[in-house]
């Protein structure tokens, strides 16, 4: 086994087993490129900077839980990535514009390739101007609607890496040749009946080595969420079957792999290890 592989496994093991240590979250205001003042949550790693950074983009359910704190999935990932040494920024594209969750809304006013792309670029601008961030080591990561935003932003220069969890890939597949400006990791549940994996697999095949596709057999949408029992959601605006239903829930094996894989991917492409 190579030294690099041993180092990667050590990082992953520390994240999965050890206590998570980072500074507590704080609220900041980040300007979107469309002029919207975005409410954002910032987490800082321990140690002296400057650090690599990751922008986390929420899905159609929004960034926060009903109690106003970060949704469990976002809080879990943010804490793990900060503990791994990354500055983490979570902008809220919906509440910052006076909108709530969008999962059941068909006529959406906030779109991945428009408002949310502007938000991702604005978040990058803001981080690149902070003394505690290495401007050339900023990654973009998102889930579902936020994952689609990653795809819509993947042609933008300045990012070190992109990660998209279960995005909708149909629009990107229909467009001109998809060529991300930095390496892109696509993580999909092969049983996903909300955002189907096949368009993403085809997108990765056509894009070539710049895109790495990872499919998890038997996993559904939201497979990486912590302790979320599998259930059937109803009333959704866009689903594979077209009846407004889709399965959502944790897949322990897929979650464990993603928790190990993502920090190593980020470290490799931001030069943080």
C-alpha cells in the first residue's frame, strides 16, 4: 500500500472516529453577484491560516431546520470538514430572498443556473478576499438543487474542485459539451427516484477524466444524511415517476464511503495535504 493511500486512510479514519474539533459557527453577510445580501454561516478550523475553503450549497429544502439551526446534514458535513482543516461557508439562497423550502414548488423563482450560480460566485469572491483563506484553494460542494448549482457553476474559473451530491444532470447533459474548469466528483445513489443517476453517468462519460462518477448501489436520495430512516416523500415538484413521490434516507455504507472519500478528494485538489 502506498504512503499516499495510507495518509488518505488516516485522514478518513480520523474523521469517522475522532472527536470533531473546530471553532463554533458564526453568521456573516456575503454579497451575491446579483446584489443579494446572503445570510451565511461560517466555520473556522483550528490552527493558523490561511486555509483551504469549501462552500456548501443546500438543497431544495433550504439550509436550516425548523428551529433555525443548520439542518442535520449540513451541520454534520460542516463540522467534519472544519475539523479536517477547511474553512466552511454555507450561504442561504432561499431565506436571504424571503423564500422558504422549494421542494414542492414547480414555478421556482430561485434557479441553479441563475440566482444560485450568482450566489456561488459571490461566496467565492468573498472567501478569496479573506486573509484566512488561500484564494486558489476554494472548492464548491452541494446537494440536489445545490448540486445542480455546482454543475451550473462548474465552468467558472477560480475554483479548485467541485463536488455534487445527487444533482439533476439533465440540463447539463442537454447543453453543449460539459467541461468543468476544475475536477468534479459526482456522488449518486443508484436507486435514486428523485434525481435519476443515469443522466449523471452519461454526463461523466462524455466529460472524460475531469469528472469522477461514484454510484452507490441501492442508495436513495439523501444517502449521506446522518440517521435519517428511509421514507417516501410526497408532494414533490419534480420526480422520476412524475407522481410527486420519491424515497429519501440514509444508506450507511454509502454515507461511510462519502465521509471518507470527500475530505481526501478536497485535500488532494486544494493542496491541503
